[in-house]
């Protein structure tokens, strides 16, 4: 089973693809073949999750982080970062703006902290967001590794989706990207707790990382499948010059196109394998190409996370160099996004949570 047509036929007849098939798809080089892959993934998206794009306004509420990941611009040891924490009123005002502009949901994300003050601050903020929107705004959170008790408190305070990227599903690879006191097993265990508590569970990886092979990427896809995830947020790895991993990726400028296409191919393969999960088209794609996020939607993604963080803080949340949209206010971002989404003939799911169809289906079955 080696040619692209044979694999595409296999998809049409709903046969499971093998790891070898996905390896072949990820290694496609010819632009025409790659477009055929994207078109097939788009068809699967239409069939299983429909044509709507859902907005989740993201608030990056603090860049203070206790972790020291080798790839990340806000890692603890990076002294070139102005650290900030938004005040509760600032987060609420961003959430109110999202609500008034008919975004169905918000995402709250930050560097990782697990002190009592932070846990309580997030809990209270979640409750206030629920209050200001009459319970109508959906809330996704992404605050890294926490205890079972903390995850549960935040769930009970109103968050119902959690994003925790595994970063790579290969434990040996994980070791090369993190200091010795960051553990793959711990991250995996956190994902299990998140799922167990009842969150819609989202994970993801960085694509095109140093030391990563195409077999690793194929394993990542099957990890998502076996873990039975509900949401996927993955994007190309982008160099931040203030991080240790930057020296492992020389001449990044020359390899941008390759990173970009690999990011899109992973989205397409994930849609083909996972079918009815929510998949985000991430900002990292847009950092590589102006129309990167729309291309993500055309390759199978159905979620966009427009940045609604107050403008003056965006520059300080630079996970990687050249992050887009740091100069556009939320109003401007929204206008430009609407045009871009309509431009690819997708509808916007205004005011809807746009929950993962996969999660809904699972729960329906479990409740029978
Ligand atoms: N602290 C939380 C956590 O660990 O999940 C959320 C914030 S963390 C900065 C969010 C994600 O940013 C990470 O999971 C990682 O995949 C991504 N990220 C960090 N540095 C990156 C880089 N240089 N290129 C692409 N993505 C990056």
C-alpha cells in the first residue's frame, strides 16, 4: 500500500490506515500531492465536525513560570522577559469583550504556578467569568501540571476543557527537551487526571522539533488516538533565540516553509485518524505564513483562538520569536479574522461552545 491514490481510496472506504501509511503522508513532497491530502482531510472534517469554525478568545494571563523547558521563551531562566500577571479586572474585561462579541468561549493560559495564591486566584476568576456571562461563555484552561485537587477545584469553578500538551509522545525525546526534573510520566499522569475529572481533554505536540523523527510524529498521532483525546492543539516548533534549544536548530529562516508544511500535514493526518475531535489551527502556523491559520482550517482544523490579551502585555508572552498579532487590538483582530474565515467559505459558530463532537458522543454512549 504505497501510492497516494491507494491510501486515499483506503480512507474513502473507511479502512484504518497503518503507521506506514501515515509516514508516507507526512513525507509527501510534491505540492500537488500535499494538496490532495489537505483536500481529503477537509472532506473528513466536513463529514464529522461540519463547516463551522469556533472562536475561543485566548487570554495569556501571566508569563511567570516555575518550569524551565528548553524551547520556551517564558522559561524560568530567561532573564530577558518582563514578568507580569494580569489583574482579575483585566481578565474579566477581556472575557466580557469576548462575550459581547459573541465568542462562544474563552481560553485562559499562563506559565505554570502551583502556589495557593495562584490556585485561588484562578478559581475565583473562573467563577466571575461564569457570573458575568450568565454561565454562557465556555471556558478552556491551560495552566500546566497541577494536583488532582487543583484540577477538580477549577473544574467545579466552571472550566470544562483543559489543554495540556504532551509536547512529544516519546519519553526519550521528552528528556532532550526538558531539564532532568521535568518528567514525561508526570505530564502523562496529569492528562489522565484531567480526563478522569471529566474535562474535555486536549493535548498536542510541537512539530518539527530538534531530535524529532517522522516516526516520532506518527507515534504522536497514535498516542492521541489511544489516549482517546477530545481536542488537539499542536503547531510547528518555532525558535526563540533566548532558549537553549535554539542552538540545535540552525538556519531556521531557511527551513520555515518545511516547518509550515509539516505542521499542516500533521493537522491533516490527525483529522484523518481521529475524525470527530476538535482541532485548533494555532498561532504558530500564522507566525510562519500570513494565511497559516486559514490553511490550517483548510487542512482539517475547526478551532481558532484569537488573542484577546490586553495589548500592552502581549509582547511579554513571547514563547517564540516573531509572534503575530501583538500589535493588533482585539477589535482589529476580530475584523481581520472574520474576513479571513469568510474568505475560505467557512461559517463562524457565533455564541456557540462548539464542544468536541467526540466528547459528546463518548458521553452519550456512557450515559445509556
Ligand atoms: N504552562 C502551560 C503548559 O505547560 O501547558 C501553558 C503555557 S505553555 C507556554 C503553552 C505551550 O506553548 C506549550 O505546551 C508548548 O507546546 C508551546 N510552546 C512553548 N514554546 C514554544 C516554541 N518555541 N514553539 C512552539 N510552541 C511553543
